[in-house]
């Protein structure tokens, strides 16, 4: 029966082949990550893991101007906390429990299989003065601090949604309204979560100037509001102790992007602002609202004729004040936006100093067994970087990242806001245009913030090492 189905599929594909073009592309990568003491104390709870990932991105050119895009995660992570992202399968993925050798980790001589997952599938229709997008599509805006499609070689997270949108283009100006369906429990409108997005963009390739804004509003029905709130194991989250979730979720994100490029200097800045209601009420019955912001700036100093160039990243993300139960002031950057190897990338220390447990799994994962699922929040940072082109194929990169907290996240007495200093040293090898091998050593000198005031938690020195390689085709 299977052979008949396969034969029929080949015949159908062969018959359709003259009417379309199938273009294959993809990325394979392997990563190894090791962190000595993410707890910053004793026990150190060191962690070391590998990730194996293959992404296939075929596109079908159905006819002139009509393309169907897709993305398949061939080696996807099986952990429930990371299963819908781009981490790849854990190297040495455990087998399901069983009594025979094919399901025993100690007796087995083979590895288990994995499920092929479809993360993107959408149609793109291009016209003279615009384009239409329909389906499950990625979305990115600006520097990617709010919306990030995960197109980087080693990006582990991505933004996608089921949407329909049309981009109107007039010269350098474009306007794109979109409607996205985030969740639907059934065919009715009573149990849905929807996005309404309006993107405005001026992009001049001649002058290197970009100015744009996006306004996105997400709304849910009361019955489909599943926003995490203060309940075990997240008892210090939205609403405080005794909170309830009974109303509709309604949140607006307003972001802007500014870019300007010259031959020897490039400037980029994105700001994002959140406002709205979580549909959660405190024990006293007050509605819990959000008022938060994040700003990121990047400055590059390219030297095309020399071996040295430099860049600077700086930014701020507002932090939630745990004393205000009816307002959540914390803004969280998209987790693809990294400024350091350890800080804002891996869970560190003995408490949730960045107030990001809202977006993380805390029932199973902690500093000892989590992947890089930390994010920039409740912090201000400065991160200069220098790159030296040792040869045509080798680069040496050094960066220093200094950060401070914005607010006291634990209400501890005598709390200090210094997160510390991290020095990252990287060696990059590019044997071919489509191949890249990166080695990085991160040295973290934690600040007094990790001591948590009079609680006096450990804040000892730690380091991490990573090696990762990728090939695109």
C-alpha cells in the first residue's frame, strides 16, 4: 500500500513539474554549549549540551509572481518548553521508557526517530504595486526586539502567525495591514485570539535611510485568555497572590525603527512600547495593566579597507516592580536579540532578577537544565565590540558587556543593581561562503545584584564555552 501511494505521488509530481519550479534551500547546524556554574555558587550545577538541527525551506514557484514558501524542522527539540522553536534536537536525546532494548537508554544500540514539523507554509503573490501574503508566515520588524523571524544562522526562536496581509508599495513607501489568528479553539468567534497589525515603512536604498512604525493589537475572548498569572509555580507573577483570570486580554504594541547608513558609520534604533490589559484581576479586584518599554541602539564603524572594525550596542528594557500588583511594567526583548554569551542568554544566579519567569518554564527547568531561554528585561546595558580580520577566512572578536538592573526585583533590603561585566572572546572560521564555524569563550564577573541584598546569595565568577558550525544550501 505504501509503495502505491509513493508511486502515485511521484506520478502526480511529475505531471505537475512542467507547470512549476521547486527550489530547495535550508540550513544544517550543530552547537555545543557548556556553562561552568550558572548558579554562581555551590553547588555549581554545571550544564553541557549539544543541539543538532536541520531546517529545510523549499519554495514552489507556482506561476509568475506566485510563490509558496514552507519550512520544515527535520530535527526538532522534543522538550515541551522548546518544541515549537528552532533549538534542534538535544544531542543524545533520551528514548521513551520501556522494558526492551529498543526503549532502554542503557541497552539500546540505535537512536529514536523524530517527527517532521512544519513551522511555515504560506503563499506570496507579488504584483506591480504590492504583494499579498496568506498562510502561516514569519514576521520581523526593525532590529527584532519585539518581532523576530529567526533568520540568523544560530537563532533559536522565531515569530510566526497565521495571517493574511497586503503590502501597498509606492516608491520607497509601503503600508501593510495584516490580520492574524493566533489561536482558535473551534470555528466560533467566542474562543479566539487575534492580531491586528498595521506596518508603515519608508526605506530608501539610495540614502541608506529607514523610518518605520508598526502598531499591533492582540485581543482574546475571555474564554481563550490563558495568560500566565500568579499561581504555582509562578506565585510572584501577574496580579500577585490571590489573582484571578476572568476578563479578555487586550494588549497594544507600538514600535518604531530609525536607520541611517554612511560609508564609515551606521546607526540603528528601535523602540517598542506596550500598553493594555492582561484580563487578570488582583485579589482586591483591580484590573492588571501593562505599561512598559524597550529601546535598543546599534552603531557600527565599518572599515572596508582595514582589518579592524567596531560596533556598539546599548539599550534599556523597563522592569516590573513587584510592589505594584495592578501594573506590570516589565518589557522583555525577543530572545533572539543577544548582546552577550551568558548575560541575558542563560539563566544565572539564585533568583529571577530579570523578572522573566513570565515567559519561561519554571516547573521543570531551572539554571541547571535549561537551554538559552533567558531574555533582556529590567536592565540597561552597554556592549562595545571589536573585530579583527586576521585573514580572509579567520576573524577574532572581542566584546565587553556591562549591565545594571532597572528596579529591585525581589524587594530585598540593601539591594544593589550592578549585574556585572562579561568579556566574550570569539574565533570565527569561514572556509566557504556558505559555511561558518564559531568558537566563543565567555567570562562573567557577576555584580552585587546577584547577592540579592541582605539575602546574600552567591555571585562567584563563572565562564562558558561554545562551539557551533552551520552550512546553508
